[in-house]
């Protein structure tokens, strides 16, 4: 009987130790647990959005507005004339071709690797001259900071419409198109 009582007392002691350990662990878990407050997260995000809105820069190019954050303009490789902090800037240029410069400002930034080459795909040779002129006007050191990291690719699409009658004795439409030079070509310079 004493053995049974001794075993029972030993079991009670082990249960007490387990209870104490679990209470201690429970208290540690409570201390480590952080309450997530969605309201404070939303307020922080809203404050960040307000800061971005406050630092919004609009560039009027030929009546078309291009909008950038000051952070985007400052993270672009190379200093440019739009980093002054003015909220509304007028730039006298082609609104359609300024889209290429906008693409350059947004994508050629300091976070890209140093060997990154940005490609501008343009359609017409005349556009290349105007875009180069705009880049040289807008960026303060284009020869050092922009041109080494930029490649302008011209897409030339040529289509010649020819007589729709097939060449006699040849029923292969692809050969007919090739022989009649009725095809489209893309050239990258």
C-alpha cells in the first residue's frame, strides 16, 4: 500500500511541475504576442499616401499632364530639370514624344544594376532626333549619365501591296508573297 501511496505522491508532484511549466510558458507566450492594430496600419499607410500626394509633380507638356512623385524624379539616373521641387512645371515639347522621356525617367533609376541598358522602341527616324534633343535638354549630364545606359531601337515596318493574282505555275502563297515582296520586316538599328 505504501508503494501505491508513494507512486501516487510522485505522480502528483510531476503533475504539479507540468502545471507550473505550462503556466510559465503561457505567460511567456502572452508577453511575446503582439496585438496587431489594423487601424494604426491603415493610418500609417494613409500618412504615406498623403506624403506622396504632397510631393507630386505635374509636368505640362503641350497641354498633356505627366505626373511623377518627387521620389521617382530624384531616383532617376542623372540630375534632371524636374527635380527642383516645383509642383507644376511647363515643358515646351511634343506631348507624344515626351512619353518616351517619361518611360526613361520611370525605368532608368538608381536601383537598376550599373550594366543595365534601357531600350526605347521608337517608330520613326524623325522621332529619334527630337527625343535625343529632349533628353539633352532635360538631363544635366546626358553624355555621362544617360547615353551610356540607353539604346534607341527603331522599328521599321515596310509593307508593299502587290497585284493579288498569283504567279502562274506556283500555288504556294508564301513563295508568292516572297517573290512579290509582299511582307513586313522589322529592322533594329
